[in-house]
C-alpha cells in the first residue's frame, strides 16, 4: 500500500526524529527533528558546524546516527530504491577531478538506473557545459553547473542540495532556480536546501528551518519569515526595558535600541508601547536575508 501523501504530492519525503551523532567528543547532532513532506522545498540555515553536512550524510546512508530515526515516505522503499529516486548536489566535485565533463556524466549514467539521457542532455545545454573540458579545468561556477547535471540527470523526486549556488556566475544564478522550479512543477520533487545564500532561499523554498548546535531551533513558512519578522527601533534608548518573548536579536544604534522580533502582530506592538509611554517606536520591514541574518547573529551571541 502506498503512502497517501506520496500519491497526493507525487514524490518522496523524509522525517527525522531525535537524531544524535557524535564524532569523538564533538556532538554534531543533538536530538534533531525535521520533516520534509513530499513536494515541499525546505531551506536549511545555520552557522558552520551546526550539523547540516552530517544530516546530509545520514540521509544519504553514508553514516549511521548514534540514535534517532529517519523515516522515508513512502515507507516501503528499500535503500537502493530510495537512493535511486534521490538526487544529491554537493558543494565540491573533487571525486571527478581526473575525468572530463562528458566522462563524469557517462560514469554517473552507468551507476544510476533511472538516468534519463535526454533530460541530462537538456541540462548540459541549458547550463552551457562543454563535455570535452576536464573537471579540474572548470571554474567554481562551472563545477557547480556540472554538479547539478550529475545530481539531477535521473529526474529525482527528492533533492538534497548542499550550497547549490555557492560561487556560481550570473548565468547559473538564474538558470539553476529555473531548473529546480521545472522539476517541482513536472515531477513534484521535494527539496532540502542548505545554503548561506539567504536571499536566494526565497526563490525556491516553501519553508525554512534554522539549525543551531545540532538541533532545529525554529521552522516557519518562507512567506511568514518575511512578513512576520520586524525590527522595532525604540527611541530614546530606554533605561529599563523588558524584552518581549518574541525577541530574536537586540542591538544599539544612534541612541536607540533595535529589537528584532518574530510573529509580529499589532498586539505585540501595543505591549511594547505600553512599556515606553514617553518614547517612539519605528517598525522596519525586513528582507528574507535580513530576517535570517538576525537569527544567525543571535546564534553567534549564544555560542
């Protein structure tokens, strides 16, 4: 019996529960919970060392966690079938250094039972790759293009993307999101995207999860992240001020206190106003990059 969510959304998904992983005394994952439903694009944001790469290795079966579970949707898939329908785009391609672009694609085609040569040819053309070039001779942006061809040529239903736009040029920066959008539209592919390109996440994710010290500390819809994260500029700087529980980050600037809050509502604003009867409050809208950056700054303070 197939999973109803797979029938409805048309692809694969994963659900991680209480994942824990140690490397010696270093705790890479500390009770991580994360679900990517079929058809959903999830962005993954966190400082270096938050555990993103460890999570990818576990999802790909390259490592086994010390504790916790990874459930697959649909659940009846064995390891081989699941991996055959999963695409991985790493941030580096060193394993193919000795090959040409064409030989690397042929090599992956022989290993991948669902390899679609016609779709692969389309990707090569759309991304402007030269099959005769050595992988070591490619620029960082060209290597990123090749990584997409190698990871997506079998039309996967689940995409695991590790810094997919790192170092790409302007052409790739537009072409790659278009390819991902096409796969979501035509195949219903789900995605888990780890990226420091915060502004780009708004272009191809439905939800964003924030990782800190091996855990997901916050998850929200991408649209809500932008619409419900605000900066409150309090002037003059209050002598004593009780921060609201929705506070993400606090800083001082030009005789004012700047408070970034989540879940912004009129009620929150009125609560803050009640504590500052003689002050003024300016409400500043944020971009997705600014909303994510303030969360990252808060993580650095806690670290």
